[in-house]
C-alpha cells in the first residue's frame, strides 16, 4: 500500500480534490478493520449518473385548461365589443357612450358567465401568488435561478384581472344590494385593484426551497425511495390574502356607500324595473334616463345579450326571437316589468284561447293532482338514475383512456412488457385483438405479476438497419451534433460517390468494398460530411480533415471542386436522398461496435374514443461513450481515431501528418499497416498473444475487419412466435391440471453447456475481441463477445433458461421423434448442471407428450427443421473459443462449431436456447469479415434492462375534470329535483306533472348550461365507444392476459339514455330555426336515439384493437433513435362519430317528419306566453299551460315547472316573491295584485305563478 505524508502544496491540492469528490458523492470512504490493522481507504471516482429530465413529471394540464378558459373569455369579450362597434356604426352612433365604459361588467355577466369569470380572476391571483423566477446562465458556464420583479405594466394588468372576482361577487349580490349596487361595485373593484398593486409592489412573493432527505426502504433488493427537498414556487397564503382582499373590499365598499347614503350624502329615488329580459348587471350598470328604462339602444342591447335585426331581437339568455318596437335608429322600446294582473272579459279570454288553438275544457283538478303525483315519482326516479350513472362513472373515468381498471391491475406494466416482447419477435401487424391467452405473459416463479418493465439492452443495436432509411439518415445527419460524425461506426471505402478517391486501409478490404459495399451509403465520406454543419465541425475536426483528406484533394481541380461541393451542399432532404439513389445508394448500414451505448426512446400509444393518443414509454436509454472498454477497436477503431492520429505531434508516428486517401502521395499505409498503427497507439499489444495471433491467421489482420450485424431471420421469428403463443394459449385456456403441471416444473435455471468437440480441450477465451485468459479452463465455455466491451478473466458464458423456453427447445429437437431419447447425453454437455438439465428435459418431454397432440408435435418439428437448415447453412452461426490441447506446448486454435453441427446432436437443445435468446434480444449475432476469412458468431448474454413504469404518464386530468363535471351536474340536478319535489308536496300535487318529463331538457339548459350538457352527452357517447379490457389471471394464476367482456347491461342502458343530453342540445340550439316544430321533436328524437344506441351497443359492442408497427426517426445517426411502435385502441373513434351522427341524423329526420305531418294540419302559431320561460320550456310547456293553466285570459305556471325553468318563488305575508336565475333578478307581486285574480280562481291556480310581465 502506498501512502504519503507529504505536506507539499501540490500533494495537498490533489488531496483536497479527493475531499471535494467525497463531499460531492463521487467517491466513497471505507474502513477496513482486521485483526492486525485498520485501513481507511478512498474509492476510485464514480462519475455522476446522468438522468434525462422527464418532461412528463411537469404538470401542465391544469394550466392549459386555465389558459383555454382565459382565451375563450378574451375572444368572447373582443367579439362582443366588435359587435357593439358594428351595431353602433350601423345606428349612426346613436348610443349612450357611457355604457361603453361598463362593457366588462355587463358583457361578462350576460355573455360569459360567473364560473368562467371567476376562473379568469383566480388565474390572475395564482400568477401574483407565484414567484417570478428566471433561469440565467453566466458567461463562465454557471447557471442559477434569480428573482426578478414584474414590470409595472404587468402588475397593473394582473391586478386588474383580479377584479374579475370582484365583478362576480358584485353580480351575485345584486338582488340584495340595491339601490347602492353601481356605486359600491365601482369602489370595491378600485380598492381590490389598488390593494393588489400595493402588495405585489411592496412585498412580491419570492420562491423558497428546502433541502432535506427523507427515505423509506422499498425492499432490501430494490433499495430506497427518497424525497430530498421541496421548492415552493407559489404561496397558498398569498392566494388566501388576495381572496380576502376581494371579499373585504366588497364588504367595506358596500358598508361605506350605505352609510354615506344614510347620512344624506346621496338620495335614491324609486326606479321602475326594466324589462324582464334584461339581466341584473344591465339593470344595475347600464346608463339610462332617470325612471325610464324602456329605451334601449343598439350598443346596450348587444352588451345585454340581445342582438337586434330590424324589428326583431334575439335574446341569447333565453334563446328566443321576438318583435319589438323601433323608436329610433336601432333603438327599441322594451316595456318595463310591471307585473300587473289584469283579467280579461270572458269573451276576450275565449277569443284569445281560440287564437292559441286551446281546447275549451281543461283537465279536472283530480286529474291534475294524479298526474302531478306521477310527476313526483318521475322526479325521484330521474334523480336516482343520475346518481347511479355518477357511481358507475367513478370507476370508468379513472384515466383519460376511459380504461376501467388500468391502474389497479398493473396494466401499464403488463402492456409495456407485452409490447417489448412482441416487438422482438413480431412482424408489423395491424388491428388485431389480444383478448386471449396466447397474447399473455407468465407470472414470475414466485407467483406474482411483474412489477417493472423489462426491455432488451441490445434492442437499439438490433433495429439500426431497419430505422436507418435513407430519408431518416439524411434528416438525422443534418439534425445531430456534427462533432459526433467521425464517431459513426463505419469504415470508409470511398471519399466521393463517384468512387474515385479510395479510403480502405488495406488493398484486400478495398476489393471487398467494390464487391459488397457499393450500395452502402455509410462507406462514403461524402454522404456523411456532405450533410454536416461545417462551422461547428471545423472547430472540432476541421484541421484533422484538412490534413487527412482535403489537403491531398485540393492538389487537383476536380478534388478541390469536390471539397467545395460537400461544404456547400444546398440540396433539400428529398433532393439529397434522390442524389444518393442516383449513385446506386440503397442502404446506410453502419458497423457493429462496442465503444458507445446507443440512445433509445420507444413508446406506444393508447388511443381513446375521441381519437386522442397518449404515449406510454417502453424504453428510454441515453447515448453514452465507454471508450476504455472498446475491445472491438482491435477490429476497426473508427474514423475519429484516424483523424486523431493524423494530428499527432509525434512526427515519427505512422499517421501523423499523413493522408487517409489511397491515391495520395502521403498515404499513411504505403509502407505500413493499420495493425502497426494500432500497436503504436497501444490498441493492440505487442507482441500479439497466441489467441490474437490465431485470429489474425484465420480471419485477417486487425484494423481492417468489418463487423456486420446479422438480423434475426424471419423464419426463426415466426417459428418462435408460433411456439410461444401456442404454449401460452394451452396453459392459459386449459383447465387447472395443465397449470398445476406447469407450476410443478416452473423454475429458472442456469446452464453452461459446450459442444462435445471441446470436451478434451483446454479453453483460453471466448470473446473474439480479446486475448487469452490468464489460465485454461475445461468445464464451461468462456464468455463470448459483448457490446459492453471489457476483457474479463475466468468469466464463463451461461444460459438463463425459463421453463417455457425449455419446453419449446425440447419440442424443437430432432430427438423428440425418438420414443426414448438419451437425456443423459444431452445433460452431460454441462457437467456441473447435468442432473438439473436431465430433470428439465424429462419434465418438458412429459409435458409436451401429455398436452400436445402428435399432429401438433409433428408440425412443430417440421417447422423446426426448416429453421434449423437456414441457421446452419445460410446464416452459418457458430460458437467460438480459443482453445488448445491439454498440453502447455500445444498450439492455440480458434475453434468454430456450427450451432447445428450434425456431429453435435446432443447440443441441439442448447442451440435452440441460444436462438431463443437471440429472438428475445438477450444475445446478438455479428459477422466478423477480415482480409483472410470470416466468422458469424453469437454474443454473450445481456440481461434485460429493468425500470419502473412512470405512473405520471397515464393522463388523468381530463377524466378528473369530466368526473367533477358529472358530479356537478348530478348535484345541481339533485338540488333542482329536490326543490321541485318540495313544490309538488307543498302545492298538494297541483302541478303540471307532464312537464316533469322535461326535467333534464329544461333544467339542464337553465340550471346547467348548454356547454356542460353537451359535455355530459359526449361523455356518455365516449363510454359507449370504449371497449372493456380487463387483465385477468384465471385458474392457478400462471398466465396473465386480457379478457374483453361486454359492458354491463346497466351501464349500456344508462349511457344510451344519457345521449338524450346531446339530442336536447341539438334541438334547443336549432330551435330558433325549427320554431313551432321543435316541441314535437324532443321526445321522439331522444327515444329513437337512446333505443338505437342501446341496440347498436348490444348487437355490436365496441371492440379494442392493437397494432404493432415501428415508426422511427433518427435524431442522431448511429447515436439515438426515437420510435413509436404500436397503438392500443381502447376506444373506437369511428363508433364515437357514428353515435354523434346518429343523434344529428335522428334530429334532422324527426324535424322533417314533424314538419311534413303538421303541414297537413292547421299550422300551429308560435306565441310567447312569457319571457320568464326559457326556449325549451316554451316549446314543452306552452301547450299544457294553454290547456290547463289559464283563467280569465291570464296564464299561470305551476311552481314546480317554474323551478325547472329557473323561476323560484315563495309566498311571504301575502306577497309572491320571484327570483329569475336566468337574469338574476327579483320581482314582487303584491297582495293587492294577487287579489286581482278573482275569487273564482280554480284550486290548482291558487298557488301558481301568474305569467305577467
């Protein structure tokens, strides 16, 4: 052990550096305590683990929804202001200009609505409660967060936006704050604005951070889970303060204005209430002559939600068109709300009934009460069904996929593992279903489902030739960091596409280039560097490229022209691809290497019913270099090392200052070889050890060996897939007996078998890129080559064998055709594990004979023979070992044994296991092609990469908001329903029970709103358009797979019934066009649509589908790949659109039928009985009101029906108080007015609301 007691400054500097590494967690210190001494030692440095930031962990959905709401409000406000200006200009600006300064208050209340206005104000409060932090970088490469105050103009704007909440609060209190509404409202918003500005200016919130480690043990195998701090970028306390300011400003302002008025500072005179069409905000804030609100100009109309056109007005609040008297340029006379009850003479009342086509004999009181009682039962049932739908929706809307049970059943883990496995073995397959055991997965040997996602560490390497299409390569070359171009794994053959300037490092390899590589774009310098960004490239490699390539070319005119052409390539991507193709370039095949790990990002989509696709990650690895471990540099050390060599300061070096072009007079290898250059750079030892010497004899000199990836043959992939799915299908769909038989033999074994040819030999190494092992070995083969590099000693190769693979390998063996195969000879291929192998073979044979028919076994064996011949004769796959006779003086040889060598029948079982590892992505196959010969061999095993799923990738925001929406609608309907039931009971059944059938139609539009009704209807359609896919483990739980049962009949019926919401929205929206024909369409359309949707869903339930198809792009050639490789369609967008089309088509059809039917009868007239009625209520209630609720020419509306249309009433001290929630105004009918109804008023009208305005 070397220690130092030096106190020199240089040693102290090194010591403090190690202390710094220790403090930063890059070194560890351990105390080794023995019986004689104790040593405190420091570890070698461990570089920080680099993790890519996961953008999916950054929540943004809520912000996006807030932004959409704010944008919607801005668009509406700008649109209405535009309309105001247009109408004002149309009227010659005969308007009251004072109203334009009140546009926010009036337009916000009439056009936008309180919930959205509140959200806009809350958005401003959240921004003011969040620290304004900037991420800045200094010139020295340091980055930090810095707090910056908001500019004054931003503060003024945000404080003004907070006032929206004040507007909402003022609006809500309008019925109770008269006559001081306008005065205190302006003062409260001013106080709110000033207070918010003061707080933000005096004490802006600054972000705070806390660093603390809080860990819990996940398990002793899986480590810890820690939370290491928190950052408080926003303040809940500041949010509360700003909300408190809003409330306090409102209370203080009202109290101040009221006190000032009481002390005589202001006098208020009684004003006649304006027309019932005007909302409370219009009543309170629009300017008008004293005690004269009957005149309304164009600007005031538009701001109040009333659109003029000639003599007609369209009110968006109750969705009606009516006639009004013009008293000036687009100025209308709207009579004030007098609420006088004026009974007509009997003759006049009879003429009015005839005008309305009303029968002279109304229903008897008994019939009215009977129907009212039925209406009560209907209301209870409607509310109950709504709650049942809410209960079912809770389980359905747990994610944005609308996939029931996705989270609880670990579906994300299963799906990810399923895709990873099938992407290894499946060819592109579109639109198939996976609800069978053949598409399942085995449980672990300890009878649990997999907890993490497993993926092949070799996957990115395996798909290189597939993803490197010419278009992808050109795009990737232009996108990537040009400094990485020399590190692309290729050995250049030519500089130019015309193949004039040759670059192979040996004459023999140059011949191979002409024979085999002409169509490969990766061997041309022009294809790569002709798509580079030359400014950064010159900084990295410019000098080396000039010395090694360009200086020689510039000595001729053609060469200089060519150099200039690749540095000024102006071709587009498509033109560049065509340019390559004109030079017969059809592929871009890089070489196998092990000096870097390739980055890989792969995902699949889950598609829901509305066609939205959400990605879930399958693989995510980062590109990294591991050059010290690059054992394959002996074969071919990359163009980057060539360029490094030509710039070496040592003038005697082989490469220093030399050219890499074979035609150049300064060509580096005129009197030398690439192998000599590698020895000089210590990439190769000198002298070569016996193993490397033998490789040179058999394959060829080092430095010019091509390493070609070998893709897994489609024959083998198809055969494995057939075996795998057949076995899965049998053990999953069979009875408990087959699973019990499998469980008894289910295990995971480790074998290290070797061919008989190596039995009497001493093995010295299995990695073809490495030299000899420190000592010989005879019991197991040494580890084969690896993409991880590093030459180890006494590392044996092993096969990790699952029971399923053992069964499949046994079924593939030729010896299976024998009645009693000699299993011990097969087991002896691994002397250490012989007994285990024999037991596994025997159990596999018994299982195959018992649960497979002879025909099935014969078919599988026939398929296996085809694959076996292809691997043996076409691929020529071999196992290699450096070996010698058991004699110290024996010469070294490179032994090569074909995996299906006919002289090795007892090794066939293990050969199939090797091939299955190749299919599963645990091994890879590479052809090493040298100047002398070639060998195609298989790598050592690479364990799967294991990672946990990211649960945050599963979107839940939209489903949460839809769930809250359904809850809100259900609660509101429940409240309205309970209120209606109270009215029914308190009025002793004297209500119009038929109107209760329109509960969802009328109450939905009035109390909920058309947008929310539409969303609820679309939610139901989404349910009907989504398949059910459950992850199950039947029988003994051996196999997990998807089952696709039909949806429950109750859910189907409820969801079909909920489609009535969409039908109601359609009819009500177009009622301004369909007019008097609308009333007959509602019920018919809803019934047809609901029944048709249910029949469609029962007859042809929505089915899921899965597609597997890699769609990749290459951000950096030979460095990084990004793929989307599949889609799970849990929802059917076609069904979703079809159901919407059914609703629209049915509505159109019923309207056409209704119009045709009524055209043969006397045309019904469309009379507006009262502006208290919303459009839907008018169409549904009008006929019953005219028939049963008229007396002496005065029409009445029962209180239960009135509640549905938003008119709430209560009798107090002989007066009738009415609150119209549509306009948020209160009206009072005095006892004297109520007495004017007469003494002969029928009993059902005594507690009804007179429709007088």
